[in-house]
C-alpha cells in the first residue's frame, strides 16, 4: 500500500529532526520521508513530516510563517547561541523590563541577521556546524528575514524572559535571542525553544511518538496522516478536463486558453509571483505547473 500525506509530530527536546524522519521511515518501510523545517535537538514542538508524494510539497510548507515560544537567559554568550554551547563571554549587566520592551522594536519587520555558526548552512559544500566543531574560522553572510510580531510573554526574573514570535522562513530564533541581548549590552542565549504553529497548522494537529521504541507502530502513524491537499489548500489552481489531465500526467503542455477560467484569474496566473500553482482534476491535485508563452507546463506531477 502506497502511503502519501503529512504527519505532524510534537518533537521533544533531545532528538534531531533527522532522527524523527528516520524512525518514521523505518516504521513504514518507506524511503520517501522528509521534514518540512528543521528543529534543533534542543528545541521542541511542531515538526511536519512528509510521506510519499507529500515530499514533493515540502517547498510549500517551508514558505509558511512560523510561530515560536522561547526563553532567553541574559548575561552569557555561548558558542551555539543556546544552552547546548560553551559559555564564551559573561557580563553582570541585566536588562530591565523597560529596556527589553524598547529594544524589541528594533527586531520587528524586515531585519538582517547573521545565522549561528552552528547551523546547517553550507560553506563551500561543508555544513557550517561541522566547520564550527573543528574550530575553523569562517564568516556567514547576513540574510534578510521578516519578523511579523515579537512580544514578551512573561518577565520571569532578572536573568530570564520568555517571548512569542511569528516570523518568515529562514529566521533563526537563536540569532534573534543573541542579537537582542547584544543590543542591550548584556548578551543572551536561548534556554528553551518551542515551535507552536506553521501556517494554519498548530500543535493540536501534532502527535506524540514513543521515541523510546526502536520501531514506531505504523498504525499510530497511519491514523494521523493528513492528505496532501491540506497543505495545498490556499494555493492558486486551475481545474482540468480528463483529456487535459492525461496530457499533463504524460509531461505534455496545454494551451492556457483551453482552460475554462476567467480573464481576471488568467491575468493573475500569468503575472502573479507564484512559485507553486496547481492543476486539479476531480478536486485532486495533479501537478505543480508554470506558464510559458501562454502554455501550462507541468513542473512536478503527483502519482496519487
């Protein structure tokens, strides 16, 4: 039996995202398993797992905004920007609640951040974290990310404060904590990080897996799999006739004018900035497509 769909796991602390993928892959005896956004081993929360043909839609879920809850400890800078690293600098300065609120404003909207050196970014084909472990000197380029909201959840004590954040893809919360601390001359690193939402999906969609077991019972997975369509719901799409579906499944392209769509939608499809557009037949996704010279050309076909 072919298994296709999305499984949302509530990943606990202390296990890598790759390990969760491997456990599910082994349980289902399937090599086509991947995740839709890494969570560090020290982090917990919502980890989307793509199974079978859903792996073709990983790029879609990676575009969604993400929401996190996290705790920063002030006064210490670590090598990893979280509690798993070595303490490399300390100060006695601690920020006031007023100072934290004031400085938060600097990190809302479009910002530049330099990713942590212990990250999966590739430098000349090598993962940054591997270079960092070997104490090699290297620089990471800053990247532009977008912070929708960043607010204090609770002022815990003089050393700790918890926050909530909604942000774009590519945002490093560890870097956010590090930079917030440096903006107040007090350093800071994450001691807790939890992802609570990805797009419209929250932890209520997630299941807890018994990771003490070497093999997760496939029945636990199967009854919680969501169909691929759940992730594709809000994407622009066109409906096909049976003949058109067959053509696209065989890698052929069809003239856009053959599709029964109004001029406004046609204009949007041609001129909109859409990385992911879908052709459907009988309300089922058939393929991603792009438009070239007024032709609909399949870019990735689903074998459902």
